[in-house]
C-alpha cells in the first residue's frame, strides 16, 4: 500500500518518491531527507535536497497519521530516504517499535543503506535494530571494480562492501545488493563483470538486483555523455557484461532484473537456474544483430529520462 500523493504533500513529502520496485505497495515512512553522501557521479536522486535527519517527533506524528487512515491495510513499510541507519540507533528502535504497535499486519520493514555506514555501525547496534524488526537492507554496490568505484565517487571500496555485507548477514538481515550494468561504458566491461562477480561471491547476498545505466539529467555522468567524455555502452555490450557476470557467480542468491532500465528480464534463483538465465541472455545476444524490432525496443530503453 502506498500512501496517496495528495496526502503526502500535506505532510511536506518531496517528489519524486524514491524506493525499490519491490516496495511499490509499502507504506513510506521518512526518517531522513535526501542522501548523506550525494556525490555518486551516476546518480541524479536527491540532488535538490540538503540532507536532514528528521526530528523524531515528526516521524512519530507521521506514523500516527498513517495509523489513523490505514491501520489494517499496511503489511510492509519502506523507511526512507537514503541511508536511514545514519540516525541514532535509539531513534530507529523507537520508530520500529511504533510501527509494529501501530500496524498489526506488518510483516516486513526495509530501508536503503550505505555500505560505509554499515561498515562503521557497531555490530551490537545492528543486532538490536534487526531484532526490533528491520528485515531487509537495500545497498547499492554498482560495481566490484576498485578503480571504477573510485571514479564514480562511490565512497567505498570492494573491501568495505564485503565486510559490511558479511556483517549485516551475520546480524540476521536480508541483504539486497544492486549492480549497475554499463557503468564503465564501452571499455573494460570484461574486467568489471569479473570483479563484480568476485565481490558478490564473497558476500553471497540474499538478492542481487540488476540495473542498467541510463544516464539521467542532473547526474555528472549525463553531463559527461553530452560532452563526449563518457561513451555509453551499447545494448550488446551490456548484455555481454551481464552474461559474464552471471557466468562467474557462485552465489546462492535470488537474481532479479526488476527494473525498467534493463533490456531483458533475467530472473531466477542461483545456482539452480543459472543455465536457464544464461540461455535467456544468449538468445537476446544472438537475436539482436538481425532483429529490428528488438533493436527498437532496446533503443526506447536508452531514451528513458525519468526513472
């Protein structure tokens, strides 16, 4: 269930709304505004916002308002905006306790999180947060290549991601990691795919969620694309990158292409469905050169300017 836009505007919610596609029916509860980092070159989210930790009393007031209008309808909650675990542990515990008291049918609470924040967060704090009912963390890995992570100003190294990922899994969280295909452009995609697979193999997250870079207005990489500094990867290169990534994975994860940016749907459970997922990619790669309809379909993906 998603709270309606009109009512959200009454409560000063900024638009557009950012949340994972898997949280489309979730109640959105905001504990921060914007992003603590907000420097990634590929990202256009939150650029118009100055980061703020919302006062606890404001958060609890929002929950009370939502309880009045939809107490019995809420089954899942997404806590926003970006990197909500940067707030005090006592505050997030208070929010979680109030959510579960307010919505008797609540089964899942999730949030975005930065790897660096998780890396620094004391393990005992993470354990308390998990036991209070925060079930799943959505973390943007993007790539496992150290040089590219530095180039896109991600603010974390492969080692940071591995340590943070293992830590939150040990604390009992479900971990959803995001991979951004095409981030390196037309060059070095083989190394990027192998390096990303290597990091994912070290972590073995519960979910691997695939995204394809479609540069958005407001991001540095879009400006670089316009000036010719960055060359966007072709659909064939992206599919080849995804195939090599998948081929090198040894994880026990749900592999999901659950986003509009992706060229083909590749969804399944690893390792049992690995062969069938590779077959989907092989078919698309083989069809692309001579299939005008498929080329046009992919071209429309490349024109996406509002995600």
